[in-house]
C-alpha cells in the first residue's frame, strides 16, 4: 500500500510540504496564485494603475534623488519598477563598484537577477546571499544561485542554523575619491511577481549611518563568528527581542509618568509568548495598544485585567498584507520601524532579520496615515 501511495503522490506531484487529510481534500492554497484567469474580467479585481512616487522618476537618476532624501516604496500601490530601476542604474553606473543584496523569494524570470548578472558583466563586484531554504522555493533558489555563480556573482552560503530572512541591499559608489553608500531595506521579497499581490514597504536611503549598519549585517553574513553592534538597525538573532522589550518598557514608563504612550503594530503573526506577556503588562499599565495581525495571533485582546487596552483587527482584502510595522509613541516623538520580522520565536532566535527605523517625518506620516 505504501508503494502505491508513493506512485500516486509522484504522479500528482504531491510533496512533503503539501497538507493531505486522509479521505479529505488536497490543500495547497498557494496554487491559487497560478490559477488560470480564463478571460473572465468580471471575476477579477479591476486593475489599478500604480501611483507615482512624488520626487522619484523612472526616467531620471534614482541615485541623485536618494542622495537628497529618503523615499518609501509601497507596493503594489507604487510600482516595483522603482526597485528594478535602482538595481539597473547601479549595474550601469561606472562609479558603482560593489552591490550586495540578500535574496529570499524570487520570480522565475527575475529582473533582479538579470540586473545583478549585468552588473558583473560591467566589472562590478556583486555579492549575493540567497536563502536556499526558503520554504517552497528551494529548487528555484538553487537554480538561481547556480546561474548567478556561473556568471561571476559571489554567493555567500548560509549561516549555520539561521535562515536569512532580512531584505537588504547595499551599493558602494565612488564619488570624488570617497566611497558613498546607497541602499534599501524592505519588508518584502525582491520578487516582481508577488509585488503585484503583496503589500510591502521598501525604504530607499543614502543615510550613511543607517547604511553603515546594513554593511555590518553583510559583514556578519560573510564572517558569522563576529558579533556586531548596531546603532540604528535592530537585528535578529542578536537583539530583536531584547530591544522590543526595551521599547515596550519605555511606553510603560511614559504612561506611569503621565506622558503620551501608545503602541501600534502591524504583523503577519504573533506567537512568541514572552513578548505577548510583555504586551499584557503594558496593557495592565494602561498603555493603549492597536494591532493589525493578518495571520496567527496567540494574543487574546480585550480581557479584563489582562488585555483590556489591546485591540486587534485583521485585514484580509484584495492584496496579501505583508509589511511589518512597529510604532511606539515615545512621549509624542514616535519611533517608527519597518521590519522583515514577525513576533514569532523563529524570527527572534532562528533567523537573520532587519528592523529599520524611519527617520524622515514625511515618510513617518505616510506610514501613520496608512496604518490609521
């Protein structure tokens, strides 16, 4: 019987990641992503033209614009083309010497990959960390890693016991004898296919202090035994849990002192019991907490003497809500972060994640408006 089952599984292409209920139905909901459209426009969402990012042009230099100020890309409301344009410009710019990037989930025919290969052909050093253990995408990522390596891209192989889930890119550009850093930090995968369906934030920046920290993350990926100290970024597995506890404690302290206090979070999932207990503690101290949690939520809101100051909603709509946002009131001077990390034990302890502060007031307001 087990032989017959193996033959049937093989014929149906059912693997170990698929969930099968005996006598029940085949569950692999990501297959819906490739569901044929059958020319039934009446059954599909109306196509919305992406909005332009004010101040960023797909015709002019993105580097020049980013040199002047930070910009925020919010896909799919903005076009993913801005990110491709950034990489293409880096690949062609004679002053760009080095490009470093982490890749997690990629489109099958990825323009990101084409841009990186193009950069190598133009004599640039390209360093890529590609996560070979990205669930469901192992085979695609192995093939892409092989293609990149054959093209002369330097591939960084994994950190033992840790998945690299951070979404970061660093470009080193020679400007009048000095090396200037440009880059982006994102909540989403650099994947033009899913960028039409997933909502995600990407911060484009030339903030040298912030990018010095991004550079340290790449150094850690290359030399795993060196422990780094970060001044701006919050990085797993080193500091995320501890730093979040400090930020929550700060809100509790401000509430006790009669200052402005509030916590607002947007997450895919929250399952880590220690951080949930900390949020209960904040609620009991009177800190108002608003949360948008798309998936698994092990926190129970609205319980007297436990979580009566916590409100949780879930947004399930046209797009898959994917950005993680942490907003701490900080007595009227909000600390706002975008992150690749959910509040799950694996994101705190078993993955390399990057949480990035948003310093530009306009961009902070954009995030607050969207959250509200």
